[in-house]
């Protein structure tokens, strides 16, 4: 999950010039796709609209190939059932069954991430996804979109602060929050609003950390990749990001590998030129405040969960699932933890101690996110 840096100041132009187009084609083919793209030589003759179509088309071609390499497979039987079902209620039910079947594949494939890999923050580009056999939230959303389009389920990219996921509209018009990267699928009870001209979902009555989910057409996907490269270059070259900052070591390696391209070519320029509406989404106070709020939440999570060995957390997760009432009472009512194993009680005591420290230091943050934190502990997300 990458929080992008402030927008670069680029002089506005109506169209990319010939040199811009050459640079874009080279950056896209060499750094993003990692393959020679057959239409690269024709980019100079394209207008901006045609370039956006080429970026999306070439991206999804590689994503489809990677999906097959990773083992993703669309359920042909469910696709056929969806196509042959006329009743909207039943069709929506089968569409949802298909979505859950896709999610099961994500859960299984995510288990096979390469051992020793520290971060998937930069596994947005087909090149790194292919090499690392891994994906971040953007990569998961692209793979998810590829599966969803195979059965013609209407979907968008949701772009809450610092995150990307799929938003699906079923045949009965219900909207669903579909986060394949984090195993979270839930029906939305949304209020549709506009934020800086972008249709967005105002989440209501949810434990979700996000208040707003801007909805972007799937063809806007390359904007996320340009933003990710921009953040990668900044973190690799900026000493303000400490060496133990998540993903910095990987960022440095990728930057050194493509130093010539990334020093000579500005990915932020192409995002701002070609996807100005997406870029402007973050220029207003509403989304800036939302970003700051979400950043504080994830800082809280790092403080709470990072010090504990992941293997220990995993070891007690099954017990937590069978003793949710005891866990809830342990936090809500400050009970002693009778009925828990020693390991589970020790872990939850550490969490409770840290939560109490947060409550003392930042009561507003504690009050806003307490229920969300408990839901994470209970694996209810």
C-alpha cells in the first residue's frame, strides 16, 4: 500500500509531444511491462486518447498472461450459468458465487509468495509481478478485473486513500466492496457522492477504515502504475524515508536497475497529462483529510501489530475464532482472560496494553478506530 507523494508541478499542455510519446513508450515497455510491445513504434502517431487505450490494452494483455502463470482460472461452468440466467436475483446470486470462487484462488495463490520477499509494495507492474510471483493491491485489482471481465460482471476500481480494490455492481444493481488482496468482500450500503468531479461511495454503517471510495473506470488503471513508480523513485532517492521503511530496499533495487529511465523520464508527468481527473482527486481538502486520517490509522496498526512475531499471531488465530466472545469481553470489559490459553492471553494482553497507551496519548484516534482494531484482532476486518 503506497501513499503517493505530492503532485509534481508540470506545465499544462494539451497533448503529449513527440519526445514525450517516445519516452512514454520506452518507459511502459521496458520498465512496466518488461516486454517489447508490438505497438510501441506506433505510439508517436497516436493522440492522447489512443495512447490511453494502448496503455490499458497492453497492460491487461500482460495481466492475463501473468494470471495464467500464477494459476488463476475462471470457472467456466459459473460463467456459462451466469450467461444463461435471465432472472436478475438468481443471476446476481451466481455472480456473487463466482466472485467468492475467485477470492478463494487469491487466498490460495497468496500463500505461495516467494519466501524471503520483504514487501510487495512495488508489485504493481507486470514486470515485477512476473518476477516475484506476487502482487500488491493494484496488482490484485488488475488480476481481479481480468477474472471479472471474463464473465462480464460490471466492475470499477475503488481508490480509497492509499489503496486500490475492485467495486462490483451485480445484475440487481447491488454494489459490493471486493478486496481480493485482503480477503474482504462485503455488500456496500452506499451513498453516492461526487468528490472533485469523481463519483465516489460514502461508506455508511461499516467497520471499514475508509470513509470514501472514489470509483474509477477500469481503463484508468495505468494511472495507479504511474503513481506507484513515482512513489518508488521518491522513496529510493529520498533520505527522509529511513532504510527500514517498508519496501525501501526493494525500491532502491528497482531504481538502480532502471536508473537511466527513471532519471530521464517523469512517470508523474504522464499520470498528470493523461489522467488529470484521477490526479486531481487528491488535490482537495476532503481527500487530503481522509488520507491523513487513514495514515494515522495504519501508523496505529504498525505500532500495535508489528512488534509481535507473525508466527505467534498465526498460532493463536484459530483459538481466537472459537473464543470471540471471550476476546471481546477481554477488551470491552477488561476481564482477566479466564478460558484462554497462556499464549493467547499473553498476546492479547500485549495488544490491550498498547491500546491503553494509545488511549492515553491520542484519545480521539483511539475512540475513532477502537472497533476497527478489535475487528482486525477477531479477523472480522
